């Protein structure tokens, strides 16, 4: 394990600032994120970093609240179907994700209408920001 960390850390240190966490509270806002459009319904977002993959499916959305299916695959796996969320100025707060195996994660989510992406700012278990790109949902996506 230590050998893997020694191999990976130099690459992370050399990576652009967009791939490294800096602990600043405005870190999510340093990624290009603009627009004022509504979060689409029945769309999926996906992204990965190292060997961890994250998927979010927007199941329903009424303009303020909705439901999402969340999935994390990799060293820390979890799945949460039907988690309720609230969207205020494209800052998404997921309400009931603690009973789904996601208690190991501490994160914030922001929707970027112009880029049609979600930015997930992970604080725990590691400090990193990920951009989840939108994609069509396939049957049984999440």
C-alpha cells in the first residue's frame, strides 16, 4: 500500500490545481461553473478519480426539490436510491443519504447549467473536487 502511495503521490502533486484539494471553502467555485438554468430531470451524471467512480441519477425534480439515486464504486462503495434533495441557486443539498452507506463521505454538490455538469467537492475521505459529466441514463443505470 505504501509503495502505491509513493508511486501515485508525485503524479498528484504535479497535477494541475484543478485535480488537487486545497481545503479552501470556495474551492468548488474555482472550477468554471456558470448559468442559471434548471437542473434537468431524468439525467445521469458520472465521473471518476483514480479508482473511485461516482454516479448520480436525477429521478425527479420539481424546480426546488427532488429525488436522486447515488452510487459510489471503488475502494469505498455505497449506493442510495431515492435520496431526497433540495436545490437552492444550483447548490444541491442531499437530505437522507446517511442510511445508504454514504456516511464515509462528506461532500457538497453544485449544478452548472452552462456546462451541464455537477461539481462534487469531496471533503472526506479525501479532499478532492470532481466534475461529473451528464450522460443519457441507461436502463438500471444506478
